C-alpha cells in the first residue's frame, strides 16, 4: 500500500460507486456519525480517515470468536456502543464500513478465510471454520480497492503437545481420504 499515492487519490467517485458503497442502514444510530467525525477530526484525507478508524477499532477491545446470532444490519446499527467488549471480526468490519460511509468514504465489508494453519507433515494447509474472517475494503479512484483490517489481534494459543498431536490427526485424516 503506497500511503503517499492513497493520500493524493481524488475524492470524486462515480455514481455507481456512490449509489452502492455509501449506502447506510435506514435506522442508523445518530451517535455513529458523531463518533466517526470525532475519531477522524484530525484526518485530512479518506486514507487517513480509514487508518484512524482502523486504529481506533483495534484499540482496547477483544475479539470473540463465536457469533451471538444477531443480524448484520442490527449489529451495524448498535456495534460501536454495545458490542465492543466481545465482538467478532464481522462486528469490527461492519463498524468501520458504516463509520467510513457516514464520512462519505466508499467502503465495503468482505468475508472470507484466513490462510489457515500449515501442516508440515502433509505439506498442506488446514482451513477451519475458526479461520473465517471479515475485513474492510476502501475505494480510492485510480487505485481501486485497498484492504484494512480493524479487528484486534486474537490471543495466541500455546503451541504444545496437543497442537502437534492435532497436526498428526489432520495429516492422517487427509491421507486416509486421499488414499
């Protein structure tokens, strides 16, 4: 990511980008645009606004790996004020997307998977449901979509005997299936 080029990117967006990537929930909590303005008050460009919001959301919050079943639309309306203590990556990505959109910065939430865990025994990657992740892409004319990840780091698991045993189990299962 070239910060200088992104800071210099124009802020004139096509009507297609505006109509699609600046949409907001109809019942948006009015505190969210106020928070976005407050957090980014010293940010001069859309790139700086995105970095500032990303940094703010990565602050003293904690990631919770399980969803509580709340709908995405409802979580986007209430996230910034009631879910920060135990939020999933989707909550953080939704919050950043909504905050940026209230500032007129085209953005979208993306859902996918992290690379998983490399298993050197079989030379493959094990991708589990726990590797599901959400992040944000912000549009910069002439530079296309750029990735931001507002999700705080999850606590690291200790790699010990049980982790190694799990790798053997994964390797044996894959070998059996492909046998």
